C-alpha cells in the first residue's frame, strides 16, 4: 500500500493544478446540486419489524384519521371554565379544525372527553390530529395552527403548543462551534510554529466538510435524512479531516527538516503517514457503517453519512494535501531547533511513565475505572419536548401539561384492537376502555373510537409515568402481553404512538449494543494484529478502548443523570440520554482510538523494524515522534467535540460530550500513559506473533517497509 500511495503523492504534487481544479469543481457541482435538488431533512422515523410500527401501519390502512401526528393546544387562564374564555378556546379549536392537514380536534369541554381540564381549572388541553404526511409542509401547518389560536390570547389567556407536531426543533450550527475551529487553529500553530503549515489542515478539512454537507443535502430527495445527520457528519468530518491532514503535514515537515527534496518528501509523507491515515480511516468507516447492526433505518443513514465524511477526509488528505505541498514547496520547512525541545519533553514524560510500569498500569485502570462508576445509572430514551430549550413553546407546553395533568399526559399510548365480526363495536370498545384503564400504570383513558368499518378500535391511554419511565415501558409490554383482555373480547392488541415507538427503538438499540461491542472489539483485534504483527498490542489496544468507553459513559451519566455541571453545559433537563448515544459513541470512538493507536504505535513499530529489534530504543524514539502528533490531534478533536456541547441540539449534546471525554481519556491517559507502560513491561515480547497466525493474517504495510525496500533497490548499483 505504501508504494501505491508514494506514486499517488508524487502525481498529486506534480499535477497540483489539475488536482485542485478537480476538487474545486467537485465542490461547486455538489453545492449547485444540493441548492437546486435538495428538499430538506425529514424527521419521520420508521422502524420496520417493531410492534409499534406494525400497529401504526394498521392505523394507516384502516383508521387513517388517527395515523398522523398530534399537536397539543394548551390554554392557560385563571379559570378556563369561565364562559367567555371557554368560548375563546372553542373558537380557536374550530378555526384549527379548518386548517389544511388537520383531520380532527378534541374539544376539552366536550362531556365525553375526560381529564382535559386540570383539577385547578387553570389549564385546558385541546388535542389536534393531523394527516399522516404532515411533515411534508410542517412549518406552514404549525404557523396556521398558531394563528388560528389567536382568540385565546385575545381573551387574555396564554396559549402554548406541544405534541409531536411541535416537537421539531432543527439543530443548527451556532457561533459556539466556531470556537472549536479557533482552538484547533491555535493548537496547529503551536504544534507547527507556522501559520502557513497550520492553515493547511483547516483548509482541507473545511473543503472536505463542505463537499460532504452538499452531498448529504443532495440525497434528501431520495432518502429520509434527519436533521441530526448533517450535524453529526459535520462534527466528525471536521475533526478527522484536521487530524488526518495534521499527520501527513507533520511527517512532511519532519522530512523537510532532514533536508529531503519537497517533491520526494511529499510522496514519502503520503506513503508513510498516508498509510496510517488509510488504515485509520477504514476502521472508522467500518465502525460507522456497523451501526446498521441495530436495524434502524435513520441510524443506518446517520452512520453512512458520517462514514462518507470520513472517506472524503481521507481522499482529501491523500490528494489535495500533496497538491498544496506542490504550491508551497520548501516554504513549509520548519525552523531548526524546535524538534529537540519537543522530544526532550516527550522523553522526560516517557521516563516517568515507564519507571515502574506495573504501578502505572494499575493506576490508569483504577482511575479510569472510577470514572466509569456512574455508568451503572445510565438510562436511555428518545428525546421529547422536555429536552427543548426552556423559552420554546413546546417546552412550556410540556411543563404545563406535566404540572397540571401528570407526566403521563405527555406520553399518550394508542392501543389498537382488531374487532371480530358479529360483535357490537361500541360495546367492545367500552369494555376495552374500562379494562385497560384498570391496568397498573394507567392514569386514565383520554379517548376511545371505532373506525368507520367497525373492525378496528383505538383506545388512547394516559400512563402514570413519563415517556422515559420504567412504569410506562412496563405498561407497553403488559398491554401487548395481556392475553386475558385479548381473549375476553376476542381481539388482538397492539400499542403504538410516539411513546411506544420510542420505547421500541430504545429496546432494539439496547439489544444491539452487545453484538456491536463484540464485533468492534473483535475487529480491532484482527486489524491491529494484521498491522503490527503482534498478539499483545491488539489485546492492549482493545482493553484501552474499553476503558475509554467506560469513562465516556460515566461522564455522560454524571452530567445528564446526576446533574454534575449540567448548568454550565446547558443541559435543559436531567434524565435519560438519547438512546442511540452508546452505539454511536462506541462506533466513532473505536475508530478514533484506533487512529491514535496507529499514529503512535506505528512509529514505534517502524523504529523496531528498522533498528534490528531493540524494543526499548524503538519505544523511546517512536514515542517522541508519535506522541506530538497524537497530542495535537487529540486536542483538536476534544476542542471540536466540546464546542458542540454548550449550545448543541439535545440529540447531539450527549454524543459530543461523550466523544470529547472519550477522546481525552483515550489519547492522554490510555495512549500516552497506559500504552507505553504496557509496551515497556512486555519488552520485545510485545511484538511476538505465532508463525501460523502471521501467515494467516493479511499484511498492511503501515510502516512503509515495502517502500523502503523499493527505494533501496533503486539506489543500489546495477550489476555489471
């Protein structure tokens, strides 16, 4: 691979005008296509194969009036039963019923409606049912509903809007994210001591991210892409784009310092550092695509999009970067003297770490293990309006409903029942509603209805607990498993609605964690074994990865569940975190952990191969060279991820925090302390591998051994 990349780097250097032109045209073409063909993101989540999705599909086929989304109209006054105010509320609901896309409105003052007026008579809760395709023009629908409710405010009342229809709060890039880029630039300037060299990784990363964002938008007409997808791809693409470029630029400047010709240096940098970039990128891509193991379409799209961002970052680093080297020539050469100071610090740190390696290893395991302790309390759920910003109408509606009607009023469940032929639909409906209301965890029945053909009944249950509570989850399972009620009426029961769908998603993600974790750790053992021709190095890397994951889970739990630093980090509500956080964290952090393992250990392995097998010397020389790159790369990653935490979307915030903590622990504790201590403890045996396994594993020339042999052969005199 290094020989192929060597040729690629040289061709990109020589054909720099063509390479830059192709990338600029590609970016312009993607941007133009996205602007003209992009249709925007979609927040519609289908989870094929789940009980809630099957019940929802049944509603769509046989009771379409109830298959769409719901909105809440929360009217507040000192006395909502006052006749004047009641007329204003009913006038508003009548106007809402005439809005395009609205299929039904539930009047809280209707005698057949239960529990829609709070006990203190300060809140009236109206329910609005909308068509199944309401997301196609959701902004217009929301604006029309808000406008139609004006009579409530004219009567001196307060009106807030909630429910699924008003749950959409699209994440966006804020100025806070820009701080991460500024910090990255500062780190690069300190690392390279040059504005020119520091600007290259940022320039190439931003171009790669721009191309990725445009490509994602271009796919919106044919794929359901949630608003979280581009933000996650931006976060990951920016971080790895800077890191991969940093590795190659660092290698190029080291070689220029040694007096190598700029063109030859560019080719060798792409060959050697580029080999590590390719391997690191492949591991990240495989891990992200592996998110498909959960069998959740929107999560698969998220993983593929983020993997696409990583692929673009790799391609940019291998082609555009050496082309830019060609424009800059020898001007990228660093000033003499800087490397010695950096190596002196690295050597001093390494001496401390490996002085008593057994103690160092134990201290790391105990310290990181302590950080992971809170993870035992980690709870998962999909976010609801309770996680929205406190000044939004959906958050205020959520809080009003919870305070005046109970937490379950924000988590309605729709129970479907297939009615047998020859029965009285209304009688069965009344009996079902009564029996279901008596189940443990049910606060009441808000409504019940039969479809026009009389073969499907729907009962709306109000649980006692919130959407993320164990009580509600248990209730969903109880209704589905309740054979007594089903047999009594001869029906088949199903449970759907946003709450049931969220519970099913969380259950599926939880079930996917173990096989995904086994696959990730197993993959790391195989890949690293193939790269480093070692048994101990892959095992050590896998253990270090598990330590980093545990620390990330612990930190997220401490902030989002226990409330530590929640105010400082802008956490709107303490409680469960987004249910796909663990699997995304495990996938992304696996790739990044392998990046740092390769960046650091590849240099050590390279020295071990080239110095004749002296493990101690290889550790010192390789660590001094690799640790600087890993430190800079990790600081950039941490700054980029941290920038998405304070003002981040509720879905992105815990993921960004987990990645920031995970990268910090993995780079500065596991790779900078744990790894050298283990390698020092093992000595030459760290690079032992059985012959049969060495023959079995494929070869990845990450150290550039094949290239060195080729270059030596070219220098050797021809036989006479």
